[in-house]
């Protein structure tokens, strides 16, 4: 995949592959106008599905640049469909994946078990060679042993090799020697080397990250290679970019070597889109809610900043690296309702996906899903779903719900509303876990609700949380793709260097931050960015001396001019942050530096927001009997076509606003109006 741009793009395309649909957004760089597309997502034919949707977009691919959000790496890990991995590790650390941290996340659950290591013990080989914690060599690396063990691993069926040596974050020399030897002797083998992925301490977490990368690298690279070839055949001429978990895009070539950075690829796009929209609307505190067919993905924007983390877990396995703090819950439009062995009604996490899909899709699904409930209760128009590409089968949805209702001795509407209430409870519980459990009041936030199911659940979830203001964005069903198309290029680097914070370490922070920034800028230059368009932001993980945990603190550019200023300001900001997070912090107490982090951003032009025209007062396109819990019954409900709504259009609920990709419900007690750029703004009516 060449990194040389051979044509000047006039349009940007985002492709967001989800569990049920592939979403597309085509952005006109000059006008900011967008076109959207949706295509059913079938994992076995995903490249074909991606190309089918691209063919429907009104643009010549040669005039575009493509940003891609993909779930390939995530699904490979969750479904445990990766390749056989061989691990090279330092003598004495063969069992680090099984020992882990020695802690139990569920201490009162005697049946709890950590997920088994992805690398069986006979595929984990120890290598002689040792560095101390400062990176000084204690024992030289035995390259002959590297050769023997790699040959043995390949003979045992390894398709990918992971290399993770002790203290390589402090000195990568041993890993560099081993990697060079493996690449020289076995250039065809996939290779994941820990210092090339993350230069941070925590031996277990770093080994886990390296192994996971090796586990998914071959299937991810095959996918990228096939997609890139198909795009070239279709006339595409520019480098393919892939969305990362940190909220930025990177070259597909680089992502193919580091697929572990793409695990939250699609959901991250939605959060970036919400951040751009929130800034446009002047919103500081936002709950981002992406309700798809399989999951709801949640994140927070607090005081204008997206909340991130430097470590996460995927399928119970730790991953180091910067990522937007996204919580995914197994509830969405395709979530299946079922009865557990105790006779209780459950919803999710199993999903019907796109094949066979909900019963109403008419593709063979027989179990009732959340989408079936919305159809049966009158929230969905069977003739307008997905632009009438799929004619929803109301009778099939009714039969699926009736079968389950008979087992529970409930009526059809009673069961359908109960299923939706359980789904809403899952969503509100997940939102409380990222707000209330962190000491945040959701009533202080605005809910930006998007995804194909966002408009269905927005008000019900907001009412349960006490949120009184909701934004349903333009093209909300493809909003994550819109976020991807607005994303900047981002490169993150870090370096663990544990030492007391003093005058000497302040100088070292400045030197290391400059080095990391230069590394990032060099990688971004591959995308033809002028260095003047690249900005770097530095942060440090700091802790009180003797603590186990650290707090990440931002560093202002001006502090780098003087080490003394850096020392004073960094200490003050850490104490302030620690007090805000934990309620205490002693000024003047000894501090320790843990890790220096630098993010460099190559900015792409932000799209303009086209102003909505004034069409005059729209009239409903239909009216149907729709069940609203607030009314306790089906009520006549006017239906409006969102494309025909004028700027400043306003109406009180009950009402339904339809577009070809999704629907927004406005229950009694709420109002909806259209702002100047086409967002639906829902507000709870004030009592009295």
C-alpha cells in the first residue's frame, strides 16, 4: 500500500463496519454537505458488502480519500478466531500470562475464572538475556537460542511470533536484536514486538498487549490487503486510513502492523463526532450514546474534554495504550429476548445480527428482538425501513412475540413494552456506571443519542437518568461514520521512566517529550502533512511517592521553556487533579514521575455545518397508533419526515420523526425542535 497521494481528493468517505450494518458517509470537502448509505453487514462477506455500499455513493472513488472504522480486530479477539501464537519471553517469565496480577476481579464469586491465556504453555519459550529496571544489561541476549526456539515454535504450528522481554520499555536493545534476527531468517512470519507497540512498564499487561496484537495481526492484515486491492480495482488512488481507538486515524499500512490500536475503531468515531458537534453547540458536558444493532457504546465528554484511559480490557484481557474510555453493553436493536432457566425474561447480550436478523426482517429469524417490539408497538413504519430496501414483516414480529408471551402468560403489547423496559434498564445502568460511580451527576449532562436505535431510546433513557436535554444529530444512524470522516490523524508515543520529580527529572521530561514528538511527527509526515499543521500535546503520569496508581496530568507548551516552571506547575496541577479525583492531596509531598506521553495530531479540515432551509410549516406525512408508556396506551401519533422539517420547527409530543435510516420518538411530556444545522433538540417540558 503506497503512502504517496496520487490524486487530490475533493471528497472524504467514512466506512464504519458494525455488527448489523455497514455505514457510509460521503463528505463534500468544499460545501460540507453529506450523503449517507447503509448496507447489511455479513461477517463472511464483509469486503463484498463494503464494496457494494461504496458503489451506491454518488462519487468517483479516484476523487476521494477513505477513512475506515473496522471491527475485525475486536471480533477476532472476542470470538477467539485468531492465529496460533508463539511467545518469546525472558528466562523465568514463561507463566506471566497465567499469573497475571494475582488479583480476583470478583472476589465473592467462587466460580469466577480469568480467561485462559491465548498462548498455550508449550508455545511460550524462555530466552536467556536480562536487563535491569534502568535498562542496563545484566546478561547478554542469546541469539542462538532465539533461532532455536523460533524454529521450534514454527515447527509446532505458530503463525505469528510475539516478543516481550523484561524491562524493554527502558532499553529495547534485546528486543531489537531478536526482532531483526527473526525478520532476517523468517521474513514471512507475522511479528509483534512489545517496544514497537508500547514502551511502558507492567510486564503482564505489556505481554498481554503484545500477544493480542500477534493473535489478530495476520487476519487483520489479510482483510486490509484484500480491501485495499478491491478499492484499487474500483479506481481508488489514495492511501487508505484506519480509525484508531485513540480517536484519530492512521495509515492502513501502519494499522496492519498494530491492529491492537483499532479495537474501538467504530465507537471512537462516534465520540469524536459528538465532540465536534458539542463544540459547535457550545455543550461542555455530554453523554455520548451510540445504540447499534448489537451493542450500545457509551462515553463521556466532561468540561469539553473526551475522557480517555491508558489501559483497557478486551474479553477480560488487559491492553495497554491510549483509548477513548468507551463502555459497551450487549444491548441493541437486534438483541434477542429470551427466558432463563429460572423463568425470568432476559434481553441480550445475544443478537440476531443481520443474518438471520430480527423476525421482522423476514430472513429466517424467529426469536423476538428489540426491533420487533418497536414494530409491533407502532414505533416503526414497515414500509419505510431503510428506504424500503427491507419490507418489515409485522406478522412475523407478532408471531415471535406471541410465542414468548404465551410462555410468560402475558399479552403481546405487555411483553413488548416489558422487553423495551429491560433494554432501557441495561442502557441506564451502563450510563450510571460511567457517571454516578465516578461521582458525576447525569443531570448535569446533555445526551447526544445516535446510531440506528438512538432515537428510539433517547427519551426513555433520559427520563430514567433525570436528563432534560437531548440532541439527535443529523444523519444520526450513520453518525459514527460522520465522526470518522471528521477525524484527525493521530500518533501516540509514551515512555515509562520511574523516578522522583525534581530539577533533574524536569530536564529529562523536556528531552523525552521532544524525542517522542519528533517520532510522532516523522510518522505523520508519511501522510504529506506540513510540519506546521502538526501539533503535539504532552502529558505525564504522576503519583505521590509510594503510591501504586498514577494520575495523568497535561503539560502546557509554555512550561517547556524552563525546567523550574515545569517542575512547579506540574506538581501543582497533579495535586489539584488528585484532590478532584480522590478528595485529598498534600501540596509539597514527594512526587514520582511514572510515564511521559505525547500525542501528535495532523489536523484535517473540519467540515462546515450546512444551514437548514426554511420550508415553512411541515405537515405530518402520516398518523399511526403508537404505544407510549407515559400514556399507558396506544395513542394517535403524527409522523413527520425529517428531510422536510424546517429550521426552528417545533412540536410537542407525542410525535414521530422518521428518516430513511432511523426513527426518533417524542413521547408526551417532551418537545422537539430543529436547530439551524438540522439537529433534533428534545427537551422535557417543565412541570407547572
